């Protein structure tokens, strides 16, 4: 069945926003080492600076949710352009710890805002169309990460200055923001009519959202544990060189993209099964990595882990989008995203603590335990939340 033009434009806006978001983070991931060297920092200084991204993102997520409910989804368009500008500014001002911290705080603010905004657009599109827009948008994001990380790496290998890929991302984000603005023009709910609506006084029940956020935190903790530590595992445990070990995060992100495209064909009525099966596969993948005797075996485990974790958070957001009122979607998305994001932040720390206590192989077994816990807790916490999956 063909979508009505407003619903089609809404879906297109979600995909464009996700593509721009993925382009930014793919570029940033490939540029971290160059930015560290430009700022003259050691790894400890870089770690301190990276915390500023989270410091800016968390409050921005909550504020953006309220802004979207009050002023409409068209807030998404300027936020995308702002993320590109913040990235370029952070690179240009990275002349030391203070400059990089200031720049990355701006990146965190813009990134947190875009994260909530694009998922709110996807949630609105999914509820109106009945199609798995959030999961497909997540696949577009992952595809953007892979393409732009490889492109940025190639540009640096050719001798490009650190700022050049970020200038390209700024241009892309401005174009994407303009396209999102056009796509949302005339879409119901994309912009307020008259004075701001009743969103500020609409009561939002927090306990169900916190329960779903807890599931998202477990999913993100497992996902970011692999993304952050896979290269280190390959180099330190399997003694692979930098070139081969660098394939690990690319393999992981590419598998996540493929998984999300594949899972988007599954009916929303099977969301619970997707969550439980995904968590179990993620646990199995982490266990394979922990016991891998060689690079091919470890990459096979990473593929399993990525296939398991890839659809978890988009599926949770899809459940939220089908159970909240239009006037609360921004705030609901923000709450679930913030709680889930805490898992994203703590996942690498969790691996580090287990690694220092046991070994990196032991830490990967601890990551497998996160997947097992998620598989065990999914159905009980969904029942407690009373959030039903409503097929359209």
C-alpha cells in the first residue's frame, strides 16, 4: 500500500536525519586519533575530553524532548546543521585540553539534541504509516557510519588536513537540514499551529519509560563494549596488527546496518521475540569472541554480537512510539534515550573494570552476561511497563 504524501515526507525526513547523524559520527570515529594529536594530548587527556560529549548530550536530550512537544518536529532541521557546525568548530579549536573540552561539549549538546529529534520524527512516521521507520532509520545511520569512517580514513591516508572531512560533513548537514525542513513542511504535527500546545501540562508516566530505558541501557552497554574494545582485543589478545584490527569496528557497524534492514521486515507484533532472540544472539557472540583463538573466529563472534544487538534499541523505541500520545512523544523518546545512553557510557567502563580484574577474555564473558541478563529481563520488564505492541 502506497503511503500518503505527508506520511512519505515524514519517513524521508527520518532517513535524512539519520544519514546526517551517521555521517558525522563515522567521520568523528575515524578522526579521534588525529584530533588527539592536534590537541597535544595523551590518552588520559583524550578520555577526559571525551567525557564532555556526554556532559553536553544528556541535558540536551531532555530539553529537546520538551522543545519538540511544544514547538514541533521541524526543530530537527536546524539541529542537524548545528551538529555539523559544532563538529567543525571542535576540530578547529582543538589546540589543547581546554579548547577540545569546550568544542566537544558543543558537539555533545548538538548530538544529544539530534538523537532525540530524529528518533521522534521516526516514531511519528512509524505510528502514522505503520511501517518500521525507526529500525530502517537506524540502518541508514549505521550505513552512514561505515561509509564516512572509511571515507575519512582514506582522506587522511591521502594527506588531507584534519578539518577537511568535517567541512564536508558541515556541508552535508546543512543540505540534509534543508531537505528535512522541506520534507516536514505541511506534515501534521511538524510545526505548531498558533500558540504552543498542551505538551507542557500533559502528564507523562515515567515508570514504564524507565523500565524500557533499563532494557535499552543493557543493549547499549553490550553494543558499545564491542565498539570500544574490539580493536584493543584484536591487538592485545590475538596479536593482530593495527591494519587488521581496524577491520573489527567496521565489521561490527556493517553487520548492525544489515541486521536493521533485515529486521525492518518483521511485523511489530513480534517485537518481544526480536528483543529476546537478539539479546540471546548477542550473548552468544560475546562468548565466541571471549574464546576465539584467531582473528577469523573473533570476527565471527563480532558478527553474531552485532546481529544480536543491532535491532534492540530501535525495537524498544518502536514500542514506545506505539504507546505514547502525540503530545508526549518528544519527552518519552528523550527519557528512554537518556536512560539507555547511560548504558552506552558505562559499557566500555564495565569492560575495563572486568579486564583489570580478570583479563580481556574474562571481560568479554562479562559482556556475554549482559546479553543473557537482557534476554532474561525483557519479558518481565515489558509486562511491568504495560506497554503493549500494537500492530496496525
